[in-house]
C-alpha cells in the first residue's frame, strides 16, 4: 500500500463531487477509477471530462470494486453514514464531506466502523489546508493577537437552489449544520481549544416560500450564535440562507482583541495594532475549492498509506457537529448548551 497506486471512487457528481474529482486528479499516486451518482446526466459528463471509465447509478457496485482503495463521499449529509459504513466494511478508506452526519449517534457509528475495519476516516474541512489558516494559528501562538479574542463572522445569502441544503430530515440540515461546521472547526484550530458553551437564537425566513414547498421539515435558515471555548475565546456568527432569491448580502469577518484587530480572509489577512500599525499577510492566491481541496486529498492519500493523519478526522467532524446541534438546541430552548453533552 505504501507505494502502490491508490484507486479512488467518488460518490456524488454534484458541485462538491466535481470538486473532489478535480482534487483527486491532481494527487500523484492515485487514479480515479469510479464515479457513482443516481443522476447519469451529471455523472456521465463529469466522468468523460476526467477520463473516469466506470460510472454507476448504484454506489454499492462502485465502492465494492477491487481496484477502489479510497471513497470520497459527496452526497447529502443524511446519507453520509450509509455510504461511509458500507465503504469501511468493505475495507475502503473514506474521505467524507462535512457535516459528517445529521446526528451524533450516526457520526459515532461511522467512526466505529472505520476503527473496527482498520481504515481511515477523514472529514472535509479544507479550510485547515489554507495558508491563511496557518498564519492565523501562528499569530495566535506568538502573541500578536491578545487573548481572549472574539472572532465575529457574518454571512448573508438567499434561499439555496439546492433543496437538500434546507432539508432538516434527509438533507444537509440548514446552514447551522451544513455550513457552520467549517467555522466551528476553524475556530477550534486557531484558538487551540474545544467549545464548551453555545448560545443561539434563530428562525426560518424561508417558511412559506414556494421554492421550499416540497420539504417536510425546514431547517432554521437564519441564526445568530455565540460559541465559548475553554481558552476563553469566543466565536460570534450570524448567518442567513433565507433572503429572497436574487438578494445577496455580504460576508464579514474580524477578530477583536486587546492588542488590536485582525481581518482574516482566504486571500489576505490584515493585522491592525496599537498606534495605527498595519501589517498584511498574503496575498495567498489560493482557492478553497482548488488548492485547499487538493492538499486535503493529498493528506488523505498519505493517511491511507499509513503515513500520518488525515487533514481532519472523524472525531473532528463529530466535535463540529456537536456544536451545530448545541446551537439548534439552544435556539429551541433559549438556554446555553454545552456541546459536549450532545
């Protein structure tokens, strides 16, 4: 396994599946051997573009091929456990997109399946692979940023055209479960600490919209939350996916501390300190869905060969999911929640 070529199967040919296919096509020592998706109008053209010879509607047949060593799971989160556990039980290493699952018990079952079958389980937190993240971790460690710090992040977007993003039952669980784990994982990485308390309020702006009429249970699409970390640092996040179609708001991020202010971005990081001193780190010229995804795939391939850990583990995915579920519980109960209890 250390030197042999690794065969890769991607399950899901949507936007994220395309990102995974592109990433794996750049990793030396791996070969895309299979692509699975129920919609052949998506999988066929994607396979043709990247020279993937084997295309399936049934993921079981794709994953169980003898020449598949790694499975990338890029389908709605509700189905992540099913595909991941099947892959692990058939001796495949699995790189699963976030969120790892919609429920902690299902995430734990995925972790246990990988452990029992002695395969690696990784979760798609590609923000870890960015130079901007490495710089943020460094300036927190070296004292450039005072502690405690408050990281404020706001993100406003219209109703997503992909209905699964708003589906609380069999989809991705709305922005708190689907999108926010990236932030929760990033905060834990940069703060170097675990989340210990979550407070949230929210509602569903899209309720009653014809675009979402087919969903049995809508996820909250508009939430403000605070996450306190054991380090004393706080993450503050306000997000909406409930604006009317065609109306897009802004994305802002700042880190406040007694030593100054940091504006983190994937392209550059601005550090403003006392007396008006300003330093810019970057520009990084990195794309989250290109360079970061390729590095994530490279790290997972090394882990599959027994040469280190995945960029993010199943346990990391579970930790972020706990924060998401704690935020939803807090919004329902109007009480602070310890995510470790979820």
